[in-house]
C-alpha cells in the first residue's frame, strides 16, 4: 500500500478527479441549482424550477448516454483514450466559462451551457476511467479508484470553500455582490479543471493497443459494430450483466441525491446558506472515508462495503422526507459524505476487474451509459413527482425502490478473486 502512494502514474491519474470535481461541487451540486432557481428562473414557481432543473439534467445525461459507448469503442480502436479525455475536457471548460456571462432570466441559455459542461465532464470521465486498468491492474485499482475519489472530494471542497467565502464576503475580493462572485466561481472551475489536469496528460501514456488503421468513418462504423459485439458478449457474461443492472439502479439514486439535494432543500424551505455549508461538509468528510473504504475493500472485497453504502442511502432518503431544519440537513450531509465516495470508487474498481483488458473503453462506455441512463430517470422522478404532486417530498420516496432492488441484485454478484 505504501508503495502505491509513491506511484507517479497512479497519483497523476487520480489528480484528474481533483481537477474535474470542481465542476461536480461548485457547479453541479452547489451554485448552479441555486442560481438556476433564483437568478436565471427568477419569478417562476419553485416546483416549476425543480421540473426545469430535473429536465435539464436528464436531457444532458441522455446525450452522453447515447454518445459514450460509441466513443468508447472508437477510442479502443484508435488508441485515443487520453486524447478524447482532453478534447471533452475542453468542451466542459467552455460550458463552465459560458455560465459566467448569462444574464438574469436566461434559464434556457443556462440550461444549454450546463448541458455542454455536463457533456464534457461525463464524456471525459468515460476515457479517464478506461485508463484505470492500464495504470492500476487488479486489486491496485481499489486503491487508485479510492484515491481518485478521495482527492476529488478534497480538491472540489478546497475550491468550493474558496468560492463560498467569495460569495459570502464579495467585498474582500473587490466584487460588488454575491451574484458577481458566483459568476466568477463558474470561471474559476474552468481554470481549476484545466490546470490540475496537466499531470494526467504529461505523465500517463496512451495504453498500447493494436490500432485498426481504418479511415475515420470506417473506424466509427467498426466501433459501432464492435459495440454491438460487446453488448452481445455482455449478455453471455451473467455475473457482469447482473452487476451492470444493479449498478444502473443504485447509482441512479446516488446521482439523484447528488444533483437534486440543494434544490430539494430549497423547495422545502431551508436556507441556501445552510445547504451550501452542508455541501462543504460532504466534501471534506469524503476524502478520509473514501480511503477508509479502500482499506475495507482490501479486507472484505468491494461488494460488502458497497452494499453497506446502499443500505445507508436508503435510510437517508427516508429521513430526508421527514426533515424540517438546517441541522437535520447537516446530519444528512455527514452521512452522505461518509458513504458517497465509497460507493462510487468501489463500484468503478469492481467493474475494472470484471472487464477484458483489450476493451476497457467499450466497457467503460457501457458503464457510463448505464450511469447516465440512470441519471435520466432519477432527476425526472424527483422533479416531476414534486411538480405533479405539489409536494417535493413525494418524489424522493421513489428512490427507495432503486436502492432496494439494486442492492438485492448486487448481493447476487460474485466478486473476481484478483
């Protein structure tokens, strides 16, 4: 374990989580839901803005769900995993920077900019994740994946803390208002993401593969054909297939809690300052507990710790439908901070040990496809459930089904021995 901390390639790879988590904290979970509701959708009913936000997240997830498997297969065929990580990172940076210039009431432009940033973030993660087996084979992946998520929570938290201070005390930074601070925060994410991604592109080589040498359009056609072949193979791998279905269900609940928590808290009347502070708690608790789950995996494997996280998520959802105070939201944030990194890191690690090494791009494209299709239904469930019922608490209860069935299927999965 100590030698892994000194592995330059593993640390450079994990540092990309530190870089891109600035998007998932400052924008996705933090300021975007608040700004979308109070600034870009000013004057609109709270349940309508929740529906708009859920639809925006779902449509962005649909786009990447459609694209990622084909792109993953293409990267496998041409050996472009690192290159595609870079290109989609640039798309993500552009979306983040665009948000800085959108005026009040421009919720449609905000939705488009967010979708562009979300596309870049999620697509770059397909190729970034697919590099994991080549730099951390076997059980090394447990440590590398947990380190990545741990650094992600820490790095995302550091920038988010700076941005929160800038939002609360804009005069210290020579800004006129909190609105100006939030807009500058969107730009800071683009800079942070780009700068801290440099070690990945400098120190991680493209995995060596046998390139097809096909022209572009023929390579794309070959990639699609290869994707369908992978899907066919997957249906013959019962264990991996069960895991994919289980992951689809339980990660749906996890991602929905991540993306809709602040909006949900605002919809039931909690203060935005309490919600933002609670997110900071999640980030700084997340790092040590992600590493703790790595140690748990070395002793008990990945499956048992993931099942523990799923059970705690179910309890958290029930409690969330009853909460009424900021203190209760803080308590929920502590629990989520303890388990969120574990369920994500160990799911990625477990999957990396179940896929063939020659097709990691394709399989991680499918892995991302499953996660993104899950991210389509969860936010829609919460958003439109709140709108149609007129009660934001009703939509949250549907997430219990996802955790119960997903956990039940994961219990049937057999974990690889090495």
